[in-house]
């Protein structure tokens, strides 16, 4: 009889392990209406979600993608090369890709069914009198299987996979931040080059004025005081040129740092076109805000939180536990079987708090998205205002100040040829034109920096948005050398 008992036990265990009833798990599934996130601000086309890194469960430690080598720049470093090299081997991007793989593995785990349980219980032995020894031993073997209801397992897996997709937006946001930093560092390197170039040009012209005054002093036609003033001016310019050279090298090092390099392996950056870039209207630029990761990611976040709400509703449905077993009663030398089902009665806890919390978190997404959009639009408006002011300032120099200074220079030179003005008057007029040109170049640099800020914010090149306006090109006033002193003497003699 005992042999038959143990044979029955083995057969029962094998049968229950192979034939667990999976069909009952989906009983009484709760239906919750899904609400679609409404965009309250704009009807612009939403940006496509970033392409996630391919990572199926079981890949192990393989790399998420093949790393491509970015060629080293042979001449001046271009912006596209700088961005490509910055993104190529960034360690934080690699770490986020590994996190994406980890979340994919967790999603796989969330979709696994609960394991069955086997319980062996021995009772009614080792007592006194009639229960001494094992004469009254009762042996129970029970097999139990938890059955989840309401679609919990499917919702958990879906939530985990959506969270993995949401993590891909973190990669997109990091890449956006890297590109923005490289764009600004690149623009600063260009501006540093412009400033150094302008100072060197200004220094050459002051040197020409100095040589002219020196010749006039040697001829006894000018006082040496003006020559000493020019000596001080040249010394000051030499200091400014040295400082601008250091600033340019520092800007190149800053660009290298933004690219993730310890040292700059390039000596210069490519300069933009000479014509004045066109400034796109603010209303048109605001359309690009919708596609930025800081705004577009909330579609994916809404999907995650909406699935969490469905899961909390499903958690309110009690699960079942099926069990069956066999018992051997030694006292009466009999074998008996048992089966049963157990479930929780949701009398005190129906998960109302969890459902309400998930609902409010889902509703937060709309407001957080509006807040992110508002912050980006405010920053864009500020940069656009700076660009408008700098552009107007630059055009004012070209349309009024520089032409007036050039006309004054022409009249001064003409009066000097007729003996009405001194040489120092001509040199002062030339210096005025030089200073105005320097101020105009500073306004141009400020305008380009504001445009670079807009491009960094919108993660795009404004040259791709609209072609530069050729009508806004302003030519600088050409400064002619002072009239030759010999020709002047002949004119005065005549």
C-alpha cells in the first residue's frame, strides 16, 4: 500500500507540473478606457520617437551597435565633423544604451508566469501513547499554482517595455545636449578667430598711420607728440592681439573638451560664409520646438503612465490560487485526495489609492509638457530678440554710420590736398572709420553668436531653414592711404 501511495504522489506531481491550467489567468479582465493625450498648445507634427538600440533578451554582453570611426579632419574642423566625433564614443551614451538593454531584460522577466509550489507536510507523529512513533503519521503532498487575473502579467510586461522605450529618449536628450554644447563651443571658436583677425587688421592700418606720421615728423611737418600717442596705441594693440590669441586657443580647447577630447588635434575651425545670414521669423522657429526631445518625450511618458493606470486597475482584481494534493493516513492505512481554490476578498483594500495616484501622475504629463514647451519658447524668444538687436545694429553701421564716416574721410582728404586740413586731421578721420568697422564687426559677431544659440536650442542649422538674404550684404568702407606728402607740397605750392 505504501508503494502505491508513493507512486501516486510521483504521478500527481508530474501531472501537475506538465498540465498547469494557464487559461484561467485571464478571467474577469478589467476594462479601463484609455484617454489620449491632448495637445493644448500646438497642432504641429509630433517628432518621431528615437530609434531604440536593438537589444533582445539573451544577447549577453554584446555591444548595442557597431561603432564607426570618424575620420580625422585634414584642414579646418567643420561643425559636422565636430558633432560626429563628439557623439562617436561618448561614455554616457554607451551607459544609457546598456541601461536600455537592462530594461529590455526586465521587461522579458515581467512577462514570466509565476512558478508553482509543492508543499510536503508530515504530522501526527512522535507523540505519546497511541501517537508515539509513526503509527499515527499523516503525510500530505500539496501542489499549488497562483493564477493572475485581470491581465496583470501582460500589463506588467507592456509597462516595462514602454519604460525601456522611454529610456531611449534619455539617449536622445543626451545627444541633443552634446550637439548643443558643440555648436556653442564651435561658434565661440569662430568668434575668437574673428576678433583676432579684426585686431590684426586694425593693427596693420594703425602701423600704416604710424609710418605716415613718422615720415611727417622727420620732415618737420608734424609734432612728435602724435607719434608718441601712436606708439602707445600700437603697444596697446599688441597686448590685445596677444590676449585675443590666447582667447582663440582657449576657445579651441573648449571645443575639444565639448567633443570629449583631452587635447585639441585641430588648429582651426571652418569659418561661415561672408554674407549676413537671414533671421527666420520667431513664429516659424517656434514650430521646431515641438520636435525637441524635451517636449516630444512626453508622448512616450504618457503611454507608460497610462499603462501603469491600467495595471493599477488590474491590481484591484483578486488573484486565484488553485491547489491539489494527496494524503497518506497511516493510522487508518488509507490514501485520500484533495483539491481547492483560494482567493482574496477585496473588502478592506480595493487599491483605490493606487488607482488615483496613477491617474493623477498620468494627468501631470500634459502640464509638464506645456511647462517644457513654455520654457523653450521663452529661451527662443530671448535669443531671437538678441539676434534682432545685433542684426539691426550691424545694418545701421553699414547703412548710415560707415557711409557718413567714409564721406567725412573723403572730404578731409580733399581739403588736405588743398591745404585746408592738417595730416593729423586725415589720420583722425581714418581712425574713426577703423573704429566704426571694429564696432560693426563686433555687432556681426554678436549676431552670429545669437544665431548659434538659436541653432543650439533648436538642434538644427538655420542655413537649412532658409537661404541667406543677399540683399543684406554690407560692404565695408575702404580706407585709402593718406595722401603722399610730396604731392601735397606741390599742391600747396601751386
